[in-house]
């Protein structure tokens, strides 16, 4: 059962957006109901892992309210579970309540100040709220505690660029690309920073690289068009 559930969680987690196919979503919910109704003997750690996996799946198919209720129920039994509070924060963001999400990330960080994922997620929420300097601090901590998180380096670069620190932002994109060389977001964002610095030839190379990796990546298409207009 755990193997099957683990596979199901990985399948749903691989989706960048919640599953929208109604038939597929119903099938996933049906499997979860079967698992939930399966009367088997579990120790506390197995039961916790089962509940975590089921709520992760609910989140990944867009059942945010059910996932939220599930994680809140776990938090009452295990209030010192950092992952639970981090996940609650992520769900609150998806539900459009970034400010409330910050409280959940702070609870996770109280439990473990070096929790890179919580620093990263808190930074994203602060960035969306327009608090870029606070977001910058969070992303710096995210890269400190989770140095292999390419998205943390990318978001740190985006924040630095917003603060007009172009050279430093490029270093962050380069770090993200060291981790994952076929990361179109980092190639595109590096190109944007280079364009800000009027290094147009290098910027074009970055946009082309992003589009080589993902020909349908719209931000790179738009930035390349903007650059071509500048060069006319």
C-alpha cells in the first residue's frame, strides 16, 4: 500500500499545476478513499507518513481545503512537525492568503532555524507582498541552508535584480545553472539582467539557450522580441 501511495504522490507532485482532468482527479480521490478505509495496523510513524502522503496528494490535485484540514489535524497531534507547518503555509499561498502563510513559515522556522524550504517559501510570499528586502534575506538563508536548491538561487537573483543589483543577480543565476544547466528560467533571467546592463549580445545568447531548452517558454520569447526591438 505504501509503495502504491508513494508512486501516486510522485505522479501528482510532478505536475507543476494541479490536475485539471476530471476523470484523473476522480480516480486519484477514489484511490485515496480506498487507502483511508483500509483497516490495517500501523505504528505512529507509519500513520503519520500515510497522512502526510495523502495530504500531499490532495494538495497536488488542487483539493486545497481538504489538504489544509488534513495538515491542521496532524499539527494538533504533532505540533513540532516543521514539514506540516511549511506545507500549511504553501497551501495558504495557493488559497491567496500570503500574509497568513508567513505565520506558518515562522512556526516551521521556530522549530528549525536552518530549514531551507521554509526560508525559500517565506521569501516567495514576502516577494509577492512587495517586501523585497525581507524576501532577499529569506532567499539568502534558503541558499545557505539548501545550497542545491536551484529555485532558491534563481529567486535570489530575481530579487537582487529588482533591487538593481545586476552583477550580483547574474552570479546567482550562474549558481543555479551549475546545479541544473538546462534550467530555462535561470537562462532567461540571466538574459534579462544582462539586457539591463546593455550587454545585448550575451543577453540574446541566454534567451536563445532558454528557448533551445524549452521552445514554448513564453517569457524568453517576449524578452527576445523586446531585445530585438532595442537593436533595430
